[in-house]
C-alpha cells in the first residue's frame, strides 16, 4: 500500500527566502507525481506534474524534482512571497488506472 | 479556474440523515473521482466513475454511493451520516481513465459538510 509523507508539516519564513518542501513515498513504482496548492477551505490547484520518466519540472518560481529510486520529491520555491502562503500537497499515482495517494501537506506561511 | 464546480459550498446535517453532493465537470471529461478531506489531512479517495460506471473504490463503506450522468455532472450520496463524515468533499475530473502522459486532475472547490 502506497504511503506518502510530507516534511515539514508546517513552515514559516520571511518574504524573499528560497525554500524546499519534501515528499517521500514508500512504493517507488509510480506513474507520476503531482504537487498541489490548497488555500484554506478551498479545492486543490495543480502546480506541477512529473511523469515517472522525468527528473524535474519547472513553472515560474517553482521547481519540482523527482528521485523515483529513493522515493523522494522536492518542491523548491524561489523568492517566496506572502501570496505563496497555503498548504502544499504531494500526491502520487501508482498506475494509469489508479487514483491519487496524498500526503498530509505542508502548511506554508510567508511573512511580509 | 479549473472548470469543475461543486454545490453546495457548505452543508450542515444531523447524524443519521442523508446528503447529496453535486459536481459539474468540464465538457469532455469522462472520468470523475471523489475525495474526502478531514481537517488537517490529505484527501482520501472515495470512488471513481468513468462513463457513468463505477471504476474503482477506496476504503469507504457502501453507504457512500455515487452517480455520473451523460451531461458531465455527478453526485456523491451519503446515507446514515455519522459525525466522522464531517469533512471537505472534493470532486476531480479528467478526460481519460488511464491518466495519459502529462494529464492532470482538475479539482473543484469542494463542499464542506458538517454533521452534528
């Protein structure tokens, strides 16, 4: 059974800092991995999707890497802004037919 | 904007009652899945529908049931509500069943259900 763990559970940083969020998963035979952002009481917004054959994906100030063999992914946020404050969720898909297994998320607070 | 809308946004029910939550997917999205997200937790998969048939179910009892309609709308029904059913319920849609390369899931904003 796939299990996804995210560290840290919460993170508070001043504006402008670069930061790294971590995600680990127990079954390395994944199909893809997706990072989501969730604002309080809201739905999920997809940020980046990395296929199992890829090593990283970039979108603006966000960069996600994937090391399938070690069961790890990181989300790097450059030059953080208060608007980045949200919960970030990592989710893995084990096959094309399976659904997503989520971690519990990292709650990020960026202070002005 | 994900193109996935859910209604209602908030709902309060009492234990033992029944509830129906609704989701409207993007046109052409044949797959819809439902997730339950308890406070402070990641979403948990409930079930998935593809072209109006259930195609996968998580570890949820039969009192959780669903329907998907040809017009890309769907429902989640929960009977005999329990206090632990209080959560944010999310629906997600995609075009394919198999999650073709690079295809993302699009989530709605969710329905916050409180069971008293």
